[in-house]
C-alpha cells in the first residue's frame, strides 16, 4: 500500500507514520529525516538544505523529489511505503504521481491529520531531542525521567532550531500556503481521508487505521 500522511507540523505525522509502518510492514519515509541526516553528514545537499530548514522554509523541490525518487526504488519499498512530510506542495505531488506512474504504481490513500494551531505550537515548542542518541521527549507530554538529560543515554536534551516558536510560526504559515492545498488535490482525486489529530497517540492511531480500512473497501455497487 502506497500511503501519504499529510498535516501541519506538530500534528504527529512522524509518530503515526512510524506506527503505520510497523503495523503494515512497509517503510516510513520522512523527507525531514532524510534532510536532517544529510545536514549531519555535511553533504553538499545537506549544506544547502540547512539554510532553508533553519528558517522553517521549504527546501528546493528538486532536492526532495530526487531524495524520494531514489528512496522508493529501494527493495524494501516494493510492498509499499508511507510518506511523511512529502509531498509539501502541488509541484511535488505532481512529480510524485509522474514518478510512480512511470513505475506502474500509484498513491492509494492520503490521510490528512488535522488539529488546532495553538495545540500545534504547544506540541512543537515543548519538543526536545537527545543530542547523542536522537530519542524524542516533550517537556509537558513526555518528560524525560532525568529532567534535562536523556533518560536512555544521559546526554543533554536540546531543542531543534526549527522547533523554536518564531520558526514554528513560519512553518505553520508555509503549511497553510503551500501544503494545505494538497488536501484538496487528493480529495479531487478521491484519495483523501481526514482524521482529527487532537486525541492521544492511541486514539489517533485507531482513527487512521479505521480510515485506511474504509479506503480499502470497494465503492458501493462494485463489490
Ligand atoms: P519535517 O521534519 O517534516 O517538519 O521537516 C523539517 C524541514 O525540512 C521543513 O521545515 C523543511 O525545511 C524541510 N522539508 C522536509 N520535507 C520537505 C519537503 N517535502 N519539501 C521541502 N522541504 C522539506
């Protein structure tokens, strides 16, 4: 199954796409993670991407489309994949459709997770990651048992630069302007399922599972 998870920053796409990946045994592909890895490795692509990421702006389409094109050709993607953070605008969605068509594949469902903006800012601005092992915590919703240190490895917990409140507001603005129109894009193609993303992780997981089951049912009259 080839899936897309859409939704604003902080809505839980990362968490939910990892859960879907486990349940359906298909890889989760996050362009944010791929880009952060390129930044860590200081590749040419990573150095260019860093400038945009720190400002909360979108990285050039050519870069992310290239990353996805290579990744979905990996053998672990033959049974499907769940995309997290890609596509982010209509141009990327068109590029994705074209590359999949070329391989005789297509998107099955796009799930859009929705939540109020004040909750999103609270969720993102409280996020902390371990500077050593990358484990994720939240000062309010998932505090580390060791306070400002990672409860797994003891290293310092830090805030991602793009999780600072001013950058978060820019990321939300970019989302409204460039990414939100994608819900319409997939709706017009009969592929969109909307899910409310304001409950617990388990509640949202159940709503997504139900939405995917419904999407897999044949339309009435064709069973
Ligand atoms: P994320 O972890 O998905 O919120 O992504 C973090 C940052 O990486 C974003 O704010 C963008 O700067 C960049 N990024 C991730 N995915 C994309 C994409 N599909 N297109 C452009 N930029 C992206």
